[in-house]
C-alpha cells in the first residue's frame, strides 16, 4: 500500500505532473481518509496537488472516496434535501447563509447545513445559527425533516483532519473543494455551492457535470453559498450532466445598498429574525436564489 507511487506522478511540478484516473484518485484519497499513510505522505499529497491543481476526473475520484466513507444523514421522506456547505464565514459582510437555509425551511424544504471553521478570524454561519437558537447535531441520528446543522467532524473525522492540514502548511488542499461538492445525505439532494475565483467556477462545473450531480452554483458571498445581498450574481443549475443558467448576473452600478447588519453573530442573527418575521424585506438577490432553488427542486 502507500501513496508514494501516486505522489511520484502528481508531484513532478506544474508542467511535469501527470493526472490520475478516477479510480486512482479514489484509491489515493481513500488511503488518506483511512489513516493508512504517514503524515509526511499526506503533506506531500497536499502540496503536490496545490501546485498541480485537480482535474475533474481526480475530483470525481476523490468524491467517490469521500462518499464511500461518510456518516451520511439518513433519508427522511421522498423529497430531495437541499445541502448548504458553510466553510468560509464572514469577514466584511454578514454571514447570511443561515437566512437562506431558514427561508427554504419556511417553504417546507428539508435543509442540511454542514461545515467547520477554516478561518480563525471570521464569523461562521454556525455561530449565527447558535445565536438564533439552532444547535448543531452531535450525531447523525438526530437529523430531522426540517433543518439539520452538522459539523464536518461528525460526518467524517478524517475529512476534518485533512481540512486542518491547512492550519499547518497555510495552503488549501483538495478537501477544501470536496466539502463544497459532496452530498452528505442518503438519497437525492440539491447541493448549493459557491466559488470565490473564476477558475474554481470552471472546475466545479466540470465536476458536477462529470458526476451528474444535482447542484446550484453561484459566486458566493465571501465564499459562503448565498447570493450577495447587494448585487445578484449569475446562478447555474446542474442536473443529469447538463447545465442551465437560471439567473444572469446583475450588471451596471448599484442603484441602492441594502441596510445590512454588522458582521458579528448577534447582530446578524437579530437581522435574520427580523427578515423571517417580515419586519424587514428579504434582500432581492437572496429572494431570487430561494425561488430558483425551489424551482430546481421540482426537477429532482
């Protein structure tokens, strides 16, 4: 066993590295998640992939390995769940992914939010949920047909460990993309995902198509998969290997700036409560995102 022979292929530098097949990628990451390789090999894998970059085939293989080992949330009912990965948190703008999740719940949608803190200096969506009185699950058996909030370490301690390598080497690795692509639920789901840089939009789109995932992709708000409350981003829907742009990006100058809260969890939670109680209007881009997601669910 061991992954040295894979590292030899992917670690030849940007121009000399060779891509792995889907099966090879699944075997490589499977060994890492099974904790059957050394920390030195894990570090070499992370750095090699950071230099080389991941192909859609490799990402599909990595997802195969993750899905085979997840403590997936049980299927509840016959309808698809909406999956919202929250890993970036808020720095300059409030973390409004909880608002998106709770608006969908108001429409009777089952929502699964998963994530963990990857940025020490940011306010996480989990902190906002806690301020709203919604506590994360301690085990997957607590999942329900409404809102389930679950930490990555509950779904996969090994995946959480791989994410935490970033705290040592200060560089992202494939795990940071995988968590935004994976389905942590048994049964069908619509993955609401986001990207921060255009190159990730392309690679994520290719992976969604290759794996024939049902997904909703947009440029997120500071990396969180919720529409920027100030300006509507492009939104794309993936299903069965095909894609459709369901919302064009807003062009031109902003006509007005919405009254948004401070980024701290308490103020963000108070703002979300006001919106849910209709004391404030739902920001137009987020309202559009909710409607597009509801429409997409009809196709699943």
